[in-house]
């Protein structure tokens, strides 16, 4: 596939890295020569220096015969104009744009083909807000991913000493929970992936990924660790777009406080939010945190745009007694350094956004793609189409499907039913198949599995 990526920042660069390793023809456009040089030295891609919305620059990047344009520059306006130019002059089939400003996103009809022709809109703030909301709803989870509209979930937890299944073989999970269907999709032990078998023994500190129907998630978590109590009191540091959207989404169910430096932003938040308490000040102000009883907070969320401020306020909140802290980290290099110590969960907006982008770039009937463990592995939701003649998977038991190395099928969603995958499970047309890959170089092979042969048409 021939793909033009506009913007060589963290999202554009990471997307190019993902796609270049999968035999795509990638061209990256940016005004920053040094960024392009660094990308070109690391990856097998073309680079073009220039303004992403200029017709001459897009033509130089190969827009005449490009299959897809992905506009992820730092400017909403540049992204939108680039999609308009690509549509009008080059008839680019698929145009994806990152748009941050809520004033654009709330206007119905703005992104239709007869207005601004954008096929897929990506809003990082919306993606990250939803990501954090799921973590709040399932206390103790390190990552929560919805499949088939939330019917099934893939959840990552850290196994602790004292968990009923810790120190036991996985096959005993069925004995512990005879009425609950679940499957452990993968285990990461000391940062190395383990493909789980029936005789695999779960150890303390293992990061365990399991899939189950949404209603059964808490029951399965209780096998790995003592369950955290449901959160009640939540403190948010930073009243920007993510902080505001999150407070708006959860304030009806939780006691929420926002700490924001800007007086004008505080006034806006007070006018916009219903029951959230808005506090003007610094989240790194020890006296303010103690005055607001930070020791009673179930969770402290640092959501500003400043990584260092987020890290320091989180460490202070934890030191003062906050039970759990989550921190947004924009620099991916920091994420692995800080997660798991005093900071319980580090959230990378770039990785969350890339997962959404990849779902629209993958071939075959790939519905969604989710980056796991900061990009170390991927979970994919694919739909099986066709019949037993045209499809490589339909009508076959899972044991007879030639899955690529390091790939497992965790579950199948059929209509409203969640079926946990077993060797004798047969895939039918229309099934949503949840796959887990610990080796991303085999993604193209997974896509090919779900291509429909010509005999179907």
C-alpha cells in the first residue's frame, strides 16, 4: 500500500515505523529537515521536506497514485486543508486527519465529501479520555481494551502473591471458575512474552493478559490478585481538554476535583462542569494537596501537557497518601522508566492514537488494532467474511488454521455471544475474531488470513 504521512512528530514517526516494517511504500512529509533525516536514517522510507498542504509538495510525495493520506501534523487546519487538496487534485481514495479542536469536531456535516473531505477523523483527546475512563471503571487493571462494542474485554493485570491462581498451572483456572469462560492470551514475565499453555505456571509479578465477557472481568481478576475496591474520590491535575472531557464523562458517578493553574480556565471549567469541584493552583503544591485531603483520594490523575510536572505531582500525591496514581507521559522514552514504581500506570497518548490509526490502515477485515505493553505486542479484532471456499478460516476449527508464529486466537464474538476460543471451536461467517500477536512482523500474514478470495464475489 502506498501511504503518505504528513507530520514527522511522535505520532507520524511512530506510525511510519509500524508501517515501514510491514512492506508498505511510505513517504513522510515535514518542514523539519532534521526530523526527516533521523527518520530516513532509521527506516526504509522516502522523506519530503515542505509544507504538508501545498499541492506541489503533495505531488512530490507521490499523491498522484497514493492509496492513503494520513495527516497528523500539529496543525488541525493544515491537516484539513491537506485532505481537501488530496481529494480535489489527486482523488486520494482514503484520507485520515488528526483534529484536536473540539470546535471543529462538534460541527455536523463539516467533514463530508462536499465540505472538508476527511474519511476518518482521529481525536487524540477523545481516544485518551476513553482509555482512562475504562481504567477507572476496572480498578487494578493496567490496560483495558473493548472488542465488538464492549461485549468482550482484554484486560492486563499484574499477578500478586496470594492470588488464588498464582503458583498454579493455567489449566486449573477452569477448576477454580467452572462457570466462567476466559482465556489467558499472553503473559509477560520480566518483559519477555510467554505464549501460555495449560501447564504454564503463573508467577508473582507476571503481567497477565486475559480475555472474557465484560460481565466476567472482575471474577477473573480476583484469581490473579486481591481486588481493588471501586474508586469513589478522584483528583485530576490539569484542566485542559483531556481533564475537562474526563471530568465531564465521570462526574455523575464519582466525586471529582480538578486542580488547574489558569484562573480563566478555572472559570470555564466551573461554568461547564456540573458537580466537579474546580481548584485554582498547582498540583505540585504540597499544602494544597494536603488541604484537599489527597490521602483520601482513590486515584490521582496527572493530565497536563508537561511530562515533568505530571511525574513530580504524581510522586508527591503518592507520597502524601493517594492510593493510586496515573500519569500522562508524552515522551515514550519515559513510559517504561516510571511505570510500576510509585507511579502505577503511565499513559502514552501517542500509542493510544496509533492504535486507532492502525485500525484504518490495516488490510483485510480488520476492525480494530490495539498496541499492548507500549507497542511490544498487538491485539487485533478481525471479521470473518465469505464461505468455506473463499475464506482461509471459515468452517475450520482453530487447531486447523495456520496461525503465524506467536499468534493466538483468544475469543470469538458471534452475534451477542462471547465464545472463548478452544482448539475445536469452528469459525463461522460474520464472527468477530480476537487475535493476539507477540511478534508484529507477522501482522501481514494475519491480514491475509482474513482476505476473501475472488470466488466469494
